[in-house]
C-alpha cells in the first residue's frame, strides 16, 4: 500500500488499466477493481475513477457513488500516521469525545480527515477491543490507552520530534 506520498500527477495509469482488465471479465467487478486500486495506491484518486469508468464502460458517477457509499474506500491519501479513535461504550464513557477533540487540536486533523502536513489521518472506529485501557487510540497499529489531554499532546509531540529528526 502507498504511504500517501503519491500524487494524482504521478499515477501510472497502465497499472490502473491492468487492474481493470484483470477484473472486468466478471460482472459487477467495480468493487474488486476499487479494492485493488486502493491496495496499490493507498486511496482511490478522483482521476482514477474516470479511467476505470472508461476501461470497463461503467459511468464514472456510478463508480463515484460506490466509492463514497462504502467506508472502506478513501478519496484522499492517508497521512503517515493513521490514528484510530475508539468510540466503543467503555471509551465513550471514559472520554472518547475529549480524545477526539484533543487530537484535532494537536494534529490539525478532525475525525475523518488528514492534517494539512499529511502527517496524521484520524478515523473514528466503533471499538478497538481494548476496553480496559479506555479511552484509547491506535496509531499505525500501536495501542495507546488511559489517555488524557496531556498524554495525547506528549505522544503527538514525540511523533513530530521523530519526524523532524528524520527529515533533518
């Protein structure tokens, strides 16, 4: 999967064409095509929707409708750090909204969005299965629990510090 650094200007459409050809023998192949495109690029760029439509002779509006209907598809690349904010019952009762608000303030990314610097993408999830750690989040697969505004701020500062060190 792409790391979010690919831009629409750099899309190799021959890859998209090959994916479409591979699946177009099946009726109703739009979802498998979109899944493979997203696995390849990390998201489904809008320019790719038109290309798929042309390749398999399905209206672009129909493909766009599928992409926007199903939560599994993204029209924008993910940030380098995917933050999943748990809103399960335990996390809700222990402050999931505070966690989401604090993350939005600290990263500049609200739930369902990516920060301007493309570093953080924040997703709302129903449950991470870590109820004893409520409220909790997952950052790129690592669980962080018993969160406070201070611990969230510290974690995000550590990430930014790590990124600054690797960039310089």
